[in-house]
C-alpha cells in the first residue's frame, strides 16, 4: 500500500519553513475551496461549513431518509427480495499509530515545559482515549458501531415487513457474507441480531455467515494487480500528492495546530526536523515535522465521534474547526484519487468493483422468476469497497472525475467522504413482484431512495423503480471500460 500523502508532505517540507505567498493570485491557486479573489468569476469564495466537524469517512452513520417518506411501489407490487452491501460500523482506531505518535510528541513537550494551557489538557485526554481503544481492541467496532448495524438490521424489517413475513412462511434464506475482517464480521453479526430481534419469525432462516474476500475486499485481491500498481507507482497519483504537498495552506494549518498545544520555540524545532519519532505499533508511521504531527492529531481527532459511547472526548478543543476542515480536504483528496472517481479517462480505482455489481445483478436475476423463493442477501465490507462501488454506479456525489492537471477541490467537485462512505454506509436493492410475474427494482443509498445513473430509465418520470431488463441493459453503460 502506498504511503500516506502526509509522508510526502513531510519529505517535501523537511526544511521546516512556513511557505508564504505574496500575491492574491498565488493564494487563490492554492486553495481547494476555490478562488479567494473577490473579483474572480469562478470557484467559491466561502470555505465550506464545518458543521460535520471535518470527520470525512469517519463520520458516524445517519439514515438518509425516513421510511415513511419512501415512494410507494405501484399498486399490486409486493417485496420479494432485498440485497445490500454495507461498510462496517464506527470503530476504534485501526492500530496503535496516530495516537501513540501524538503522545510521544506530547511527552517530550511536557518534559521540556513547552505545553500551552490547552496542551496541558491534551495528554491526559489522549491517554484516556488510548485506554478506550485498547479496551475495545484496535480496529474493533465501538458501541456506536454495534448500534449502527443493529439499527440498520431492524430498519430493513420495518421497511419490508411483507418480505420477511414471506421468508418466514416459505422458508426463504437470509444470507450474511463478510470480507472476513473482524469488524466486518462483527457488523454482520450485529446486523443479524438487530434484524431477528425486530422480526423473530425469521431467526431460523438466517444461514451461517460466509466469507468472500475477493468480492468484498477486492482492492487487496491478486486479481487487481493493476490497482496495486496504480497505488504504489502511478506518476499521476504522485503528481497530485506533490501538488497538495506544495499548498502553502497545508503547512500553515499544521503550524497553527501545533501552536495550539505547544510553545512557539518547540514548534519551530519540530518544523526544523529536530524530532524523529516512530510509532510503537507496526512501526510504519513517523513524525519528522509539524505536518506529520498535525496529521497524527487530526486522524486521532476524527475517530472520536464514533467512540461517543466510550467517553466524552471533546477533542474539538485541540483542533480549530477551520484547520480540521483543511485536513479533511486533504483526506478526501487522497480517497478521491485512490479509491473514487479519480482521473478522467481512468477507471482503475473503481473497475475492480464490477465483481460486486455483477453479484448484485446475479441476486436480482435469481429472484425475477415466478418460482423464486423470497430471500435476502446482506454483505459487509469496508470503505475500500463502498467508495469504488459508488464510483462505478455513479451514485450521487461520485459522478465527477478530474482531468489531469485540474486538482480535485471542494469548489469543483461534489465528492465528500462523509457523504459517500460514512461509517455503516450502504447500498440496498429491493425487488418487488407484481401482476403477471413482473418485477421492479428500487435502490437505496445510505437509506435514501436513489435513481440509477444515466442511461438507466425508470418505469415513469420521477419514479425510483426500474425493470430488471432495463438494469441489465443500462448498468454496464453507466461506467463503460475506459
């Protein structure tokens, strides 16, 4: 796997200088939020709101729509099948890394009496958070993550009670498939608990869980060696990393973040490369300057909303909201180019999700015949699954790629990790049977009714329902091979 963008930033900024531009035009060019020149006719003059805290893809899950507000199927149609893929729920930090490096730096500053008043609060709060991560187990679901999937499982029975009545009556099958990673397995188990708790009649119809890494962890599959090569060595990806590394605002934000916690002299020494720290987990991450340190703080901060049941963290006191939003942008940029729509004319970041799309189609085809037994297939995976799948299907927010030389920004592209793949993000297809064996399909994205992208055409204008034949025709055309 390629190194994080901030490793590149650290190398680019080893001299520890804060870059300053002397003209409005140079600042405007650097800003991912659009032009800051009041006379500009393009771009946005406003930094996006930070009401979401800048948590990007670590944002906890919220259903996108009330069940009561869903469009009703045509008269005479009843649900006969549902299938989905969902990201795991909110979790602890994936490993001892960001938190450990932040603590190492804080302990040096404490020993040197280089803490600000806010900085003095940071160490104890960080140690408490680390203890909570250790108690949960790094990478495991948090209490909120458990609840997210139990509630998701319960809501599917609320949305489709007729389907689950039919599954119980006709001894249909409910399958659970995971990537095999612990947090995906645990998400599947909690989803099933929520489903059967809300609808006990189908408890005996839930099949034993199976694992399919090639389907649900495809980014790491040997079948996708071209994607691994892209991640590791594509010159376009490196050029984007370097471009963001050169944005003056990145270093300015990093310095500002560090000055909130540490004395100016200490931050100057940090910027000059005086400290070299290695994480005591996998030993794969480092702090060599203030940009590295800011990255470690930010990535520790964004895990806290997903661990709300483990403590009242209030890490907002340690990072200014504008600073968090800037680092959210760099985080989103990395995911956009590494997993999402990426470069115009290049599909390597999402072509690998075709295996999952084809599996959805297979499930659909198995439940379009008159003899089909009602059933449900639920799959549990990761952001690395949901983000390419959303790009392949051109789901809302994942419709715009970027030409080489035209850097992804919040002003020129709608892609946001918090919307595309928050914790427990999901895509669901519901199948309805009608008169004369007819079938209709509806898609939900994060539980919001969602139209299939062009050229797919619904059964009528404004409808969210599509025929299986139409989907068989149009789905391959949404993202034709580049």
